[in-house]
C-alpha cells in the first residue's frame, strides 16, 4: 500500500510538469503566431485614394507609431520563438525556481513592449477613425477604409497576443515562487 501511494506522489508532479510544458508551448506558439500575423498585416497595409482629384497614399511606415507597433510585434514574435527553446531547456534540466524567474522576466519585458506598441497604435487608430476637433485633425478612415480595417485587424491580433503574454507572465511568476522540496 505504501508503494502505491509513493508511485502516485511521484507521478503527480511529473504529470503536472508535462501539462505545464504543454500549456507553455501552446500559449507561446499562439503568441508567436498572432504577433507574426499582426506584423505581416501591418507591414503589408497600404492604400491609395483620390481626394479632390489628388492621389494620396496611406502606408504604415508614414507613421512612426505604426512602425514602432510593427517592430514591437516582430521583436515579440522572435523572442517568443527563442523562449520556446528556453522552456524546453528548463523542462530538461528540472524545475528550478531561478530558471522560471528568468522566464518570468522575459515574459514581463515582452508584455511591456507589446503593451506599448498596442496602446500607441490604438491611439493613432482612434485619431484616424474619429479625428480630433480640438486640434483640427479630420478623420481619414472614411477615405482609407481598407487601410483602417487592416490596421484594426493587426491591432486586434496584437491584443490577443497581449492576453496570452499576460497569462504566460502570471504562470511563470507563480512557478518561480514555488519552493523546491
């Protein structure tokens, strides 16, 4: 009877570690894919329109904010790919809270970077959609509908990544605080 109890106690942590590894791989893959898709949608975002007989172009790189947003998404995507390898290394070398603390710091920095890019793009998108009557800025989305729609799609994908990064940050913070017995 004692040997059966000891088997269950040994298998439970192993099973928990495998579930944790699977969840980490899934969330990091979704985050990497969504940020890569957000980058691609924003980088390929362009539209031309004629206003009063004059041809105007809208491209993401005309705005420093959209460039920052695209670069932030690209960096987060690349570092999520690298963090997948880090998760495998941590899993192979055993669960050490110090390793999970490094993973926590990584996730926190990526979360902050992506949050900055998302908030900047959201602010510019809002001005593009509704304008600002106090500053005399007119909305442009009525003339560049496709550009605004694709920009919105990119920001939504990025916010999806932000939610997954928040969950990753919380899980790695929780795991880094567990005491090894």
